[in-house]
C-alpha cells in the first residue's frame, strides 16, 4: 500500500480543484448563453459599422 496515500492526496486535490471551478462560474447555462448572444450581437453591429465605413471610404476613393 505504498501508493494509497498518494491516491488520497490526489483525490483531495482534485475535489478542491473541481469546487474552485464551480465557484468560478456562478451563472447558469441559460444566463451564460444569453450573455454570449448579447456579446455576439454587439460584435456583429461593430463589424457592420466598420464594413459601412470601409465601403464609404472605398466609394470616395474610386472616381
């Protein structure tokens, strides 16, 4: 039983690690999905604005 203590220590460390990971994300899956969707929508709006600006600059350069 030379490895028994090592297994117990590893098990304890893993439980602590899992508990810390659960604390890190207190939001439920639906809240997290909603936040991701809001962030994605903001990025789409920013990209559309950048594309519009680029198109306007491109139209101004071509004569």
